[in-house]
C-alpha cells in the first residue's frame, strides 16, 4: 500500500460529515443561483473561485436586489472577517510556503477549520498533504452540490426551504467530534458563554461579532496569565 492511500482514506473519512452537509446545502445554493437567470455553470465557477459558503448565499440576495460588485465584495469581506481569527491559530500548523500552506488558507471554512484543528494525519501520511486533501475534499463536496443543484435548477420542483438546516446539523456533528477529540470541558463552556453573550448583547445581526470578541478576550486573558 502506498503512503498516499492511508492519508486519502483517512481524509475521506474525516470529511464525511462535511459531505452530508455541503452537498444538500450546495444544491440549495445552486437552485437559488440559477433562479437569478444565470447559466448553471456560473454557480459552479463561483464555488470553485470563491468558495465562501454563507457569503455565497448572501451574494444571491444582493444580486437579486441589483447590488454592484463593489457592494458584494465589501459585504463578503465583513462576513468572512472571522477567518482572520481562524488564521491566527491555524497558520502555525501549516508549512511556511507552497500549495500545502496557501490552498488550505484559500479553502478555509468553518467546517474545514474544525477538522484541521481536531484531526491528525494517520501514520505513514504526510501531515501537510493530509490537510490539503481534507480541504480539497471539503471544497469538492461543495462544488458537487452546487453543480447538481444548479444543473437541475427548477427541475427540482417544490420548495427548498428547510434544506439549509443541513448546515446546522453539520455543526452539531462537528461539535460532537471535537468534544470526543479534545476531551476537555472548558473550551465548550467558553463557546456556550460566547454564544450566550452574542445573543444577549449582539442580537441576531451582530451575534457572531460579539461572540468572537468574547472568545478573543478570553484568549488574551489566558495568554496574559501564561506570560506572567
């Protein structure tokens, strides 16, 4: 058996929860996108070149409202600003140069970050290549779902409302996997407290921003205590 085989098999197993979330959710995005009047392959191209998940759904709304490219770009940056926090912790785990560093940075999503920070490469597999494989598989599932949904388009028929719950279910599965891997209570207590603070002080519109600020404050406080 080659060195690539165990790494590929392990990456495929690790990405299975993402597969079950991204394919149906990507299909919803594809259906919504072609309803704007664009050719189906535009949706595929967007998922390959942009791959921004929630920001792509936002782009559909803005395009339907007649927004310009500049407005869409600025809004996308704001929505994905949380990735700066992800990068602070993930960056040191990646090589300093080459595709094994920059592709995971490009393909970074909430789900990919969760996997790359909780799983280990199997024995005999190159860790950097393993991370790239996981990230690439995750994007492939999204592109596959997007392409299927866009191609089928209105042929799906019926109301697609409710399929977006697949993303919520995916986060539940990833949280359970994180708990089984980390086996520590404190990170999840902090996450629950951050979510509660975000809901109370940020409301529905600013919940994520407040929650990220809360977590950042906790991390800074922990760093100060360790440095003291």
